[in-house]
C-alpha cells in the first residue's frame, strides 16, 4: 500500500470525528417525559379516564385526532361514541383542552422530547392560555 | 411474441374496427350498457338534486329595508369576534367574512339610472353558499366542499393556498391569509380585543370565508349574525316548504346576486 502512514492517520481522524457525537452524548439520554395530568378539571373527575383507555390514547391519539377532525369537519358528525357507549362532543379546543388545560405540561412535553411539531397549534390554541 | 405479417394485419384491422366503432360493438354485445355508464358518470356534478331533493338546505335572508349602519356594525363585529377574524385595516391583507357594500357594486347588472331607491342602502355581503359552487369545482385538493345540507365548507387542514377558489368565486367572498393572522390578533388583543376561546384561528397561507356558523349549527344554535340582528337576518331550511325562510320568501320580493352565472346562491336580499 502506498502512503500507509498518511492513510491510517486519515482514517483515525475520520473515526474520531464520526464517533465524537456518540461518545460525547453517551449516558446522558434525556429522561422520558411524564406528561402532567395535574389540572383542576382532571382532579375533579371521579374516574380519571380519557375518551378511551390510557394505553390507546398514548399510542393512537394522532390517528384518533385525525379521525375526529375528518368526522367533525368533513362528515359533519360532532358526536363520538366511545367503546363504553359514552357520547363525546368532538372538538380539540372545547373537549380535549377542557381537561388537558395545561398544554405546555401535557402536549408540548412529549412532542418536544420526540422532536415532533404537530401543526394543530398553528390554528387551534389553548383556550386557557393567555397567549395565542 | 412471434407473429407473421398476415396475423399482424388481421389483428391491426380488427383493432381499428373496434376503435372506429367501439360503441357499436359494445352495443352488439350488451345493448344499453354504454348509455347507462355515461349517464351515471355525468350525474352528481354541480349539486342541486332536484328530484330526490335534500332534506335540509340552509339559506340566509337579509332584510335590506330593516338594515342600518349600527346594525351592520353590530353584525360584522359579532361575526368577526366569533370567528377570530383579524382586522388588518388594510385592504391588501383584509380578511372578510361579512362586510358591507353599495347597491351598484352588489348588483352591477341590475343597476338602474332612473331609479335611486336602493342607492345608499347598506348591503351585507358574505359567502353565498351556492348550490352550484364554482369554488368547489376548481379546488385541486377538495379543501372546499359542499355538504349535504348545502353549506360550502372550507377545510383549512387541507387548503394549500393556491387561491383557485378565490379566482372562481364571482362574489369575492374568499380571503387569503397573506400574513399570520395571529400577529394581528395579538396586536388587537393588546388593545383590548377579546378572543373567542371556542373557535380556532387560521394560519398563514390558507383561504377562508363565511362558514354559515357551521360550528354553531352543530350545537343547534342560530348563526351569529342572526343572533346579533334577528329582525334583519333570517336563517332557515329552504327545502322545507313550511320553514320561516320559505314563508318570508313567499311574501317578500327578494334579490340574489349574479343569478345569470348559474351558481344558485342561497343568500337572499329582501327589498
């Protein structure tokens, strides 16, 4: 091999640069966020339950909200019947945010952690917040 | 594929025959199917199902004779409060849901230089929620669509801001958000404007218009403008022969804007 020394030095420099972010951030993973359920509306609930069970809401709320949107807006159907047969008024701002009145602690915490920026809040806003 | 000249010519000739008289051949094999298919495809364009008829067809009546400046102001203010419509104070960025104009602009085709009765009267303009809405036909993403009850709805989630609908609407009922409406709303809030916490805002780059208060209709309420001036605005079901609007339309003379375009508007001006 020609220029063995130079090649090996070059490879070593490359490996250092490439591995630096992994080594630098090793062991400093941000703790998994816990969205806060501490709001007056939720505290007042006899049974702390969302429109569907917690596991479903955590894993499927994005798809679920999408379906709600299409039902309310495009099909004009404003009532959702959950698995227990309870009727719920379909509205992000007037139903979801009524209980989850702490957008910063509830929505934003996980969304920031996961690095997602849902466009809900371009138009909808937290009706309990002072700012838009 | 292996094919000699003779076979090729046969196949080509047969294909040409089918091409020239395609419909005729289908007619020989299965008479009547082509017409049925074509009629089926042609159906459903432009709404207004005259024969079957919708059960609900919302319409708005505006009594021009009972309208005055104060009421206009109250109606516009109510609507723009309910829907968080910013007031840019600049016609370039203006967002209009309901607004006022003069007779000669509202009915340019029926202007009469020998009769000045209607001149100077306040006319309230809004989306006409046409039976045959041109905006719906041109929208490339179906962001605007006609609901079964006749409302022409706008889905801001889907709007890409191409403004075809604005070009298509003959009434100028649609406005484009050139700038972020929240910037202006926040400025106005600093000066004491209140926000309707039950209704969202819009974002930059979408088209918006009057929605006939679809969010209030869903709750069984009347549109905001009707509530603000119940002696001027009447809202009801055009498909029901015994409804309030049908009774009024039977007795009063009414005008509709640009009927000759065939859009079938459902906002009536009572004179």
